[in-house]
C-alpha cells in the first residue's frame, strides 16, 4: 500500500485528467471520485495537499480562446478566468465530505526566496492544522515567461520540499517511466523503481505530450529530483480512471522514485549548511540541557541576543559563556526576541501584541553541532 507510513502527501493532478478532451469542462465524475479518495485519506489522518492544473484549459473555453498556441497574455487571461471555476469545483466536491479547501497561488520566488517561502509554508502548515485541503496552482496571471514554473510538476515538488511531505504523487496520463517513449517505441520497458537519477534515466524521458498538459516526462524527472533530495518519495501513476488514487499498486502499476534522505534530515542539513548567520542567541544552562535532549528553544531559556536578525534568519546558538552550540532558524526578529527573552511563552501575545509561535527556534529548525552530543 503506497500510503503506509505516510503522514503528508502532495497530489499533483494534470490538466489532461481534469478536463474533458476537446470540451474544456471539468470531468465532474472523475473529480467526485478523487475527492472520495482524498476524504478517505483525511479520515486516516493524512495531511493532503492538492496541486491542481487546469486553470488555463478551463479559462480558454470561458473566454472562447480557440487557438491551440496561446500567447502568454492569453494564457494569463485564461488562467484568471479558469482558476475561479477550478477552485470552485474543488470546493464543491470536497464540501460533500465536509472538507474545507483553501486556494494558494504561488510563483517560483514564493518557494525560493526565504521570507516568502517561510510565509507560504506557515500558511500551508496552519491550513493543515485546521484540517483543510490546500489547493495549489501556479499564479499564472503574474508569472512571466522567464519567471514561471510553466509546469505544475516542479511546483508540486517545491511544495513537497517546502512542507516536508513524505510522498508526492504525480497523477498523469501515463503509468510511469519507460526506457523510451512507449507511444513511439513498442519495445520500451517499464521502470518500476528509480533509486538514483542518472544521465541514463534522464535520457529515457520523452517529449511533452500535446493538448492541455505542459509537463511530460522531462518535467516529471526534474520534479522527482527536487523531491528526492528533500527526502520525499515520488510516485508517477496513471490517474485517468476514476478512483485511480486507490488503484495505484493494486490494479495499476507505477514508478516509484526513492528519497535520498528523510525530509527532516534534509531540512537540517540545509540549515546547517547556511553559511552566513544574521546574529546569535545566548541561552542558559537549563535551555542548553533541553536542546541536547531534543527540545525546542523557548523564550524563557534565552539570556541575550546579538545582531539584527529577522524572522526566518539562521542564527547561531551559544551557551552562557559564548561557546557555539549550533544554529537554527529564528521564529522571531531580533527586536521581538529582545522583548520576550526570559519570559514564559504564554506571555508572548501580551508582550508583542500578536500570537506567534511558542518557541523561538522549533526543534525541527534547530541543528546542534556534532561535538555537543
Ligand atoms: N498552471 C497551469 C494551469 O493551471 C498548468 C500547468 C501544467 O499543466 O502543469 O492551467
């Protein structure tokens, strides 16, 4: 069962699955079926995020744009018109299971620039905590040719990386990776498992398929590379049939790309590798002890700070006498940290006027130096 031990799954749904061929309308029975599957996953306490394509395909019909080769401005207009319908369709179909949905539109900079990345991540985390299903698409209306993902495969991989998902499913009109394009070469062999993305594997990818999709195997492999490095397992599977999510591994075969590391280790390595630290936080011996036993850093254990760091910056963590213990991402700016240091977390709201995180550095965002163990 592909969902065994999975806590957080990102499901990417391509336009070819969602849209009726030649009609630019949503395949409502198909959508109802996948929403039933999503509801089952939610009942089993999985966090589910959907990356849904289809805005341009639907909008094209709404605005009567008949050309098969739309200009960028036309695609953006189509996306603006289609996204409303797309989000509405998800909302209606999941409401039948009493699941709330929330729309998030992202550009590459939102996933790559640290502060925006952090904000987007926090919003998705909050939505998941509130048991909602985020429906994500590229913000096509503001993206320009140079700064757009252009395909939702890589967007879905970035999202998986951002929220530490342990499984990314790329639902497509093909059941996995073949040694060559199976539409052109009848002797192409199916690849069930990929441990490493070698040049040979990349050479197997065919061209993007025609029609509404912008992806193809090339972008799926690029997506798999991003996700695997972030510790996320990737599955490419055929999503055309109704209830296809639960057919994967039963009636339907699929290609699985194995993660290189766990999401949490990948994240910690990323933190440890950040070269410039914007400041330092000095902690008392009680907090030092707590961190060494795996806890988060609370304001109560902070004695003083140095530097002018912002929320989301990596800071050095030092003991009372200034020896470096490790580093981590601060959930508060230097200014706000100086106002709450030494205080109990329940005082944060009184002191700052807003309710932030209980921890200054959450344990997932904290790495102690090797010698401190
Ligand atoms: N963002 C595009 C849309 O919603 C889809 C990109 C893709 O097909 O991967 O229409």
